[in-house]
């Protein structure tokens, strides 16, 4: 693969209107920096969501690297993307564990077995897209729908910033965000391109300094200091057992000190149960839309025609989910966080993703490094993710603008607006009483289903998508 990347210019500088294409690279030291930035961007969600689902985060991190390499090979390096842990399965996994006995080894196997089958179904959907042609995607996902899916993927993660990260240390989050703003805009060279990483490091150092000068902070940490309604300690977070504020240091290296330098994660084999599979299959719908939205977003940013690779991207995500869950890992999806990094840096080189994948695999094999990254304070992550998620959301608006979507038409406006609000909420809707559709998954279903339902009632055909060439021409003319 090294021979496949052409050095961009002198390998050091980018003009304001230049981008590094997927088949290009900058100097290798710079590419290592970009790869590290992608690891930082994906690490929080890839590490946290397995914990939420009761799966091993070290397996998830290591297998995300394997999944990313598999993805890049299947799409022939045409779609730069990182595959991290998908949040679309959280509701289904909760339902499976409720029926299978909670957080037990047996339930773990049933969960990963169901996820593996869902990955197989996703891969089959990708094959259908690949062989039936991209026109089927244009009919199902016209620009108004594609833009909405991209937007709700970004804005639908706003609750993570608001409910999980920002409140852990609001002033550090604010400073981290402002530093990242300034670095991205003020520095036009390499420093500006890795502004997200610079902001994160600055926030990390600031947190460490505040621990030594201002002392501990009192705030809520997810899963810590759990109390019931009477204020008594309780064992498992839930409706009647919640995390409560307590004094703690912003940066703790305790887990780093206790973690070994080398060690294999805890793998386990899947167990297949039809009842469990049925609980996670609805997530496949969201994953198809999410993959298409991400691929379209990459196409918009790079100006490349990625339509022929949409099917391959869905196949790759399905195959990656099968591979990761076969050893006890988490379901995968293309990551909005990393697309946000590309939008900020204008570096779309797949070399950065191969480097990130290798680093992730090493993290999985080296618990000490994984613990160091995991020690990043929540306030710092809040300051960074608010930028990344927002940039993804605005890419959806860019798709609408460049395809001249008509929002005076209620057939476009009504289901799109409703779906985005459901995602941002995030709103939870229980299907059949025990399966929750929520947030991005629920918003995607409403956008896709609502749009086509109203189109059918109104007797109209979907609006055609403009080609990349048309979009570029329109942008230049505008």
C-alpha cells in the first residue's frame, strides 16, 4: 500500500483551497500525527459504547483497527473512513441482556451472536446495492434524505456532549473548544491541520495543571458514585440508581499505572439465538442509512464520485461487524468523529487510517497505552466533540444547498424536520413494548420512511441526485 500513495506537493504544505486526496499523503511524520488524531477522535466512543453494552472495550479497540483495514481493502482505498463501535445496537443489546440474565458470560455470547448475524444481513444488503446499481440508492436516498441522515448523525450526537462530557468540567470544555477554534483557523500549516489533537492535548495539560493548583472538581462521572433515591450506594446504574456528583481529580493515572504493558484482550465465541437476532435486526436499517450518509459526506468533502463504492462500503461494514463479533467484539460503523477530523484538516489520505488502525491494534495489545488515552478527561472530550459533531451536521446542510433541495415543499420539510428533532432529543420509542428505537436510529427511520410515504401519497417520484461533477460545477459557478 505504501507504493500506492503519491506525495502531495512537498509533503509539508497545503494551500488554503487544496486537499490531500485518499491516494495521496504528506510526509510520514505528519501522517503519523494525522493517524494519532484519528485514534483520539474514535477512541472515546469506541471505548465507551462497549462498556455501555457490557462488552470488552479492549477487544473493541483492537478489532476496530482490524475492521478499518478490512474496510479500506474492500473499498479499494476509495472511501477514507474509520470503523469504530456502533451505538445503533445499544437498545437491542439492552433488550437481549434483560432476557438473557444481565451481564453474564452467557449473555455476552448471545449478544455477539446476534450482532454477527446482523452484520451478515448488512453485508447482504451491501451486495444488493453493489449489483443492482447505485441508482437504487438514489431512489431510496435522494439528496433531501441523504442530507438529513448526515445532519442527524452529527446533531444526533449532541446529547453526548451535553449529558456525558461537558458537565464533567464545563470550563475546561470551553477552553478546549476555544483553543481548537483558534488553532484550526489561525494556523494554516501542519499545526492547523491537527488542530483537534492540539486542542485535546492542551485541554489534557490544563486539566492536569488545575488538579495541582485548584484541587479536585466536583461533578458527575458516568458509572461512578452510584446512589439510589435515598442516597444509599447501589451497584448498577439504572432508573433507580444514578451517578451523582463527587469530588475527584480531572486526570487520573491510576489505571495507567496498574495496566500491564502487553496483554491479549478477553476473546469469546458467539452464541446464536433467533429471539436475540430479531431484537437487533432493526439496527441494520440505521446502519445502511448511516453508511450511505457517511460515504456521501466523504464524497462531498473530497469532490470525488464515490457512488460506485457505496455498496462496497456497506458490504465492508457488514463483514467487519461479523469479524469483530466473532471474537467477542462490538458492532462497527463508519465514524462521524473521524469524518469531522477530515473536514477540519482537509487531509483525506487513507494512509492516515492505516496508521490509525495499526495504533488501535497496538492499543488493544498494550492495555497501558489504552488506559492513557482513556484517561482523557470528559471535559476535554466535550470541547473537541462539540466541534466534530457540529461539522458533520453542517455537511448535511451542504448537501441540501448544493442539490438545491426545496424546503418550501412540505413533503421535504415535514418528515426531515421531525426526524432531526427525534435524533437530537434523543427521543425513545418502544416497538412491541420491549425494543427501543431511539435517537439517530429512530430519526433515520422517520426521515426515510416518512419521506417515501408522503411521496407516495402525493404521487411524486424522488428528486434526482446531482452527480459530483454537476455539484462541483454548480459550486464553481455559484
